């Protein structure tokens, strides 16, 4: 997959899955814009990306803030002249059982995880429509399809992303824009590394492949969808068979 001459913007990409996606695009030749609420970490990630020999910049960005989102896309248009790929990866969790979940925990997860995808996609299609080309890939989750105790807010936000993805795909197919989603299962990250071994072993029992996925597994799926001209409105499950 060759992305030379393309510009990719990945939200929530200072570390973890987002950073892996950004690095994968850079290795494939794309110029990469790092967007993250933590600007210092975003700058560090961008500096690492630039070592791949591509152009990269860092933006401090709260995806739930429309003003910040608009400014971010204005920067991309001015600095790069185009936007080919948007990966909506930014997300948070605020877990708790439904009866104990605070309203602010519900609101914050929906604001970042779902409203953020709406705001960024809205600005992206403005640029992509002019080009008659664009690839939007949203990071959903296996819990959008299975549910998960203690994650009513997170599950709802990720399920919302799936519906939004399919709608954007239908609305903008005629403009040469595809919109797809990747739904990861349990992925090895700093968060899962911190879990007790007995908990991790129980989680693996729900996975037919008996292991967690890697951040590279997710990145590869994103690049595949971003490279394909005739796949749109689809969800690619990366979960080791946990959900079929």
C-alpha cells in the first residue's frame, strides 16, 4: 500500500493505537498530521514520524470542541493544501455500571467518542469533496456489537460511530469519498498490560485465537480500508474471532 503524496490526519494519535496508525501511514509514504489533546506528546510523536522521511506536524486538539476542530482543518488546508485520509481514533472511557454512572461520565464519553467523529468528519468532507477523493476510517469497537457491562456510555458511543459511518458513506460516495470503520476487540495496550494476569487469562478465553490483538493489527486494517477504492460503509472486525 503506497500512500506517497497523500496527507493523513489521525486524531488521538500521540500514543497507543493512534500512534501505530500514524506510523504505519508514514512508513507507507504519507505525510501525517498528529492530533491529540496532549500537545507535548503530539509533538514527540510527530518528531518520531518525521524520521520516516515524511512531513509531519502536531496539533493540540480536543475533538469535542468545534472551534478547535475547525482551526485544525484550516491548518491542514493551509499547510498541506489537501487532506486525503482522516482516521477518527480519539476516544476515552469512563466506566461504571448503569445505575452508578454519573451523567457527566455519560456526556464526556459521547462528546469525545461520537461528537468528535461528527465534527471532524464534517470538516474533512469539505476538503475531500473539492478533491473528489477522500478516505475516512473510524475506530469503533467490538463492544458496539456485543455490549459490555460497565460500559453503557462507551458501547453507545461506538455503536453510534457505526451508524454515522454508514450514513457518511451513503452521502458522499458520489464525491469519491469512502467511509468505513474498524472494530477492534481486546488489543494489547498500556491499559491491558496493567491488568492482573488472571484477568487477562479470563479475557483470552472469550477469544477463539486465545490472544490479544496488537496495535499493528489495527493499523494494518486501517491502511487496508484507506487504500481500497470500492469498499465503503463497512465495519472490519479485528478481534481474533471474539465476535463473528
